C-alpha cells in the first residue's frame, strides 16, 4: 500500500490528518531554532508528560553498572500519540516503568500532568492507564469481571461500569467470551482483555508497552482506530513497539532511543529529513541474476533482502545514483516489477540505530 | 482523600473476594479448618493422652482453642502472601502497582478480605467449640478476640509479605514458610504452656511473636493469663506488625 510500482515516490503517513496542533518536532538540539520561544512556551504549558535528563542505572553484583536510561529529555503534548522506539534493551520499557511509577529514576525528573513521578506517585497513578509488556490478566476471573474489577480501582462501578463493559466487550470481540475465565482464553484473547481494560476508564494518559503482541491484524487495526479516537478526545497515548509500521501509522511524534540515549525525535517527516537520501528498491525478476546479492552487498546497503526472485534493498544514495542502479539492474535480467520509494520509518530506525552504534550519532 | 483511600481499599477487597469466590471449596475450608483441627487434633490429644494442661488447670481442648485460632491467622497470612507469586505469574502484579492506590492501601486492601475470613472463621470456631466441646468462653472478651484475630492476621501477612516480595521464586518462599511453621509454631505457647519447658526453649518461646498473639487469643477466649502480661504482649505484637508493615511497604516500593 505504501509503495507504488514503477516510479519514484515519497512515502507519507497512512494515518488520518494530524490530530492535534503540533509543534514541528525535530531532533532535540534543533527545537529552539525551529520552533522559537513562543512555541517552546506553548509546548511546556500543554505538555502531558515532561521528562528531563532522566537517568536509570542498575547495579548487578560483580558486574559493571548498566545505564538503562541515560539522560533522556522529552515532552509529550496532551492529546498526542507518542511512540517510543528502539532496539531490544534500548531503555524503552525502563523509561515506561519510571513514568508509570514502577521504578524510581536514579536522577533527573519526570512528571505526568504536572505531577512528579517520584515525589507524587499516587497522583500520577490516578492519571494513567497502563498496558504492561507482559500479558496481565486476572486468570481466575471472567472476562467481564476482569473489566469491572479493573474499573473499580478507578472509581468506575455500578450500572455505568457494567454498561460500559458490555460495549467494550462487543467492540473487542469479547462478548461471546464474557463469562469465560481468562485462564481458559488463548494468549491473544488475554491480551485483548488487557487492552480493552484501558477503555473502561478515562485516565488522561495511557501507556501501551507492545500493546499489539498476539493480536490479529483485524483487531489490531480496530484498536489503532480506537486509539486515534481517544487521542482526538484529548487522551495522551505513549506506546512502545517493535513493529515500526504501527508507530508510522499511529504516532504524532516518535522518539528513537538506543542504549538509553535519545538518537532522534520528531514527527515522521522530521525524522525522514534526518535520513534524507535513503531509498527503498524492490525488483522482481523472472529469474534472479547470478551474483546480484554480492553486487548489491558491495554497496553497503542499510538493508538487503532477497526472497525468491525478488530483491529488496534500502540504500543511502544520491537520487541519480539510485535511478542509475535501477537501470543497471534492469540490464541484468527481465524485470517483472519495480518499486522505488523513499525511506520508511524502518529504514530510518535501522540507519539511526546503526549510526549510533558506530559512534557517529547526531 | 479519605474517600479515595476507602475506595482503593474496597477495590482491592472486591478483587480478592471475587478471586476467592471462584472456588467455594476454598471458602469452606477457610472457614472450617480451625474447627476441624481442634476437633481432630485437640480432641485426640485430650482423649488419647488424657491430660489437663499442667499449671493452668484447664482441659486441653480449651487450652488449644486459642492455638488453632492463632494457627489459622498464621496460615491465612501465609496463603495471602503467597498470592503475590500467583499475581506475578499472571502478570497482573506489576499492572496493579500502576493502579491508583498507594502501596500501603494495596497491602491493607489485600489483607482486609482475609481478616473478614479470619473473623468468620474465629466466630464459627468459638461458638461450635463452646457447643460441641463445652469450652467455657468469656463472652465479654469477644471484641478483644476479634481485635486479636484481625491484628494477628494483618501482622503475620505483613511479615510474610516481606519475604514474598523480596523473593523471586515461590519454591524458595515455600521453604521459608515451612521453616517458619516449624520454628514459630512449635517454639511457642500454641500447643503447650511454656513454663515447664527447658530454659532456652522457654526464652525463645517468650520472644516469639506467635506466643504474644496466642496468649492474647487465650485470654480473650477462656480468660487465661495475667492482664498486665497480656497488655505487654499486645503492645509487642502491634509493634511487630507495624515494623513488618513498614518493611513490607519498602519491599513493595522496590519492585523493580
């Protein structure tokens, strides 16, 4: 869907039009230059989440100290969908755990709706709903009781809660399972229950750590649409995901972290500027030309994948070189299909994290 | 603020109650177990060994009644603390730590339902013990009995919670509880009076919080004990419970 055959085209976000007025988000170092003082004031005034120089270290016996979060600073505006991306062990979950009061920061500060997570954790908890990474359900309770029990913690009970639960179970395809205990459900259904609970309450901020794990594509799409609706209503949503396309579709702003550090932040377009000159090529031959893999590998691509007679490669090259390469490859065999597109978020992600690992980040 | 605190406690109570209510056998056993223990072990000891408790001049059933109530509180507390492992396995434990309640409310709420169970258990046990075994009860001290059952269940739960929250393996926790059962229960006044025992055993027994708890229960049920000593033991047990609560809160705050 994102690609068009037979021509160069710049990809754009699939999601609906921007949901909230959004200060141009670019790498942190450039914020002042781009947005100016007024925007910075507005950003600070309306931020649902503020994180400043956050550090979290872990000490393990007879092992060197690990800096899981290493000086992160960012803000998330009210009503925004904010994506926290990074490779495994990048510090995403630790950051979420600090913001949701599950862990104390070693230094720095963070606040949710103006309440400091370390000093006023209860005030923070009143304002957040959290889907943690692991599947969490009351296994001995029915699906309905899972929703009602959860809602009660947030002061939602009685007929209003029951009515709401019925609607949400319908929406999440859980109505036929309403009376079944969670322990009798599959992992995917349990995850559904876990995510569905978030819509039983109206906390202004929602954290979703790998929320779509185990969900089928149809439900995932429905949940993503529901998240957009919630954001339009003013709820702030922070999500972490390994599925880059989810972030690409959903997020107003994305923060890419690696080894606990910020390596890029901004909306999708701003991030693409960081990765200007990255192109994705996809060519399908009737017969794969000999030696093509080695030939393409010699160009040090960001990504190279060959499946059957289809070659997919992401390269950082001048546009004219890309066109020349397409032409050259076309000489090597009979091309059935060709696609060229600008960098996807995945390409940007890979490039930036690799660059950071190589020590040349920012 | 108070309304919020009560609603948080009730939310945890509601959750614990719903989970326990999914298995009626558990509830039956919760309620019947101390009486069953008394009817089997207590009656058997008295009939088979044919003794009254030396130095205190009551029959063994009457003496052991406070013992089974103390044992029941101890067992409920241990089972409730073990449920932290179940919650961890279900993944719900960490999610619950993000719910709008303080760590103290979480701990109190969790023990609240079990205090209710312990009170029902104690009431049924003392009434049926009086009717079936003819144990003479001091009815005016029933409020003291309820207070002792409630504080005892809470105190032992907070104590066990420290270990359940600090340990990551439930088999390790089971080992610890087995040791505690052995050490605390048998080196106490639960099954026998401490005075005739060897000096070292006696010192250990009097320093044992189970002894403090059981002595108060015994005073509340059959009126046995010196009021001054009982007051001292009550204060000591409350202090023990408060310290355990503080340490358990600390352990809960360090769940990283």
